C-alpha cells in the first residue's frame, strides 16, 4: 500500500506540473501574438529606412558623418540579446554559444560586450571578457526610452572612438518553430557606391544633405536596435510556447504511464489479498 501511495502522490505532482506548463504555454502564446504583430509592423519601416540611408550615403560622396567612418578595427563591440528567463528550449544557449564562438575567434581583449537580457548577463559575468554595458532586465518589452538610451550609448561609443566596429547578435523571428541566429554589422553604416547599377547618378538634397543625415542617422540607429529587440522577443516567446507545449505532452505521457503502473500494482495487491484469504480459509477447513 505504501508503494501505491507513492505512485499516486507522483501522479498528482506531475498533474500539478502540467497545469503550470500549460499556463506558461498560454501566456507565451498571448505574448507571441503581440510580439509577432510588432515585428511585422516594424520590418517594412526598418527596411525602407536602411535603403534610404544607404542610398543617400552613397550619393552624397562628399558627406562625412561619424557613423559612416571606416576605421582600422582595433576594438569591437558585440551586443548580445537574450531573454530574462529560461523555459524556452535552446533559445538562450544557441545565442550564448554563438557569442562564445565569436569571442574565441577574435584576439583577446579586442571585443567588448554589450549585454541585453538576464541570461547573457549571468553567463558572461563569470567570464573574463570586458563588459561595456549591461541591461539585466527587459521584461520582454522594447520600452522606447530604454531603446533610445541603448542606441545613444552604442553610437556614442563609436563616435568617441572607444570602439571601431559594432555588431549585433540576436535571433531573427521567422515562424513560431523557426528562428535564425543573426550576427550582423551595425556600425559603421555601409555606403553604397553611387555608380552601382540601378542607382540614380544624382540627388538633389532639400534641405542640405547634412541636415537630412542629422535627422535620419539617429532614427536609423534607433530603428535598428528596436527591430533587433522585437525580433528577439518574438523568437523567445515562440521558443517558450513550443517548449511548454512539449513539456505538457510529456506530462500527459508520464501520467498515462504512472496510471498504468498504479493500476497494475493495485491489481497485484488485491490478488495477493484474495490469495491470503483463500489460503486462510483452506487452512481452517
């Protein structure tokens, strides 16, 4: 009977775990719908902003903006974006593995880290890599003021000459079940040759090219950072929803198996009791 009580207690424990994973799956699904909508809205704007800025930069060959300055790379900044929480499968481990690989392939001390998300902060604070800044809590929400401060810090580091290159490492959302790990160059902004095929040979700037760039460049940087965060958050929620769905299915299978074991043990106990009764009756007879 003690074994039966243990099995029954374990079944109740698994059922409680299933309720938690099911609730987390539903929460992740609700957040995913909102995040996916934000990603789909931000992508066309970000793409057009990048095309416009790169085209104008290529056309205005005489224009010199600090964020377009190509320098010999002696110091680099890698901005790593992960989640604040776990329970999202291999989402965080894939990002951290890619970041570690990139750091191992570069000379020691050359790369500084910008960390966004508690998981990467906790991981790299135990490592001997220099950390330029860290944002341990985002809550899965791309707060505009936080993004603006982050963009200002990154561009300020580049303009002041603290770093010669900035790269972003984040997860691009494709579908709920597919997320592409992305390592891309953020600064300096690459120019397009004005003589490239399909590019207009001349532009007329109104107002001046300097004024246009003074407004466009900060907006571009803000949009780029915002898009990377939105892509990462959508990927995180998708990964968590799938992970919790799989956990709930595993709980169902475990409950089914434990129920079968419980019924077999109960049947064996009843059979043994009947045999004892029959044996006692025969002994008395």
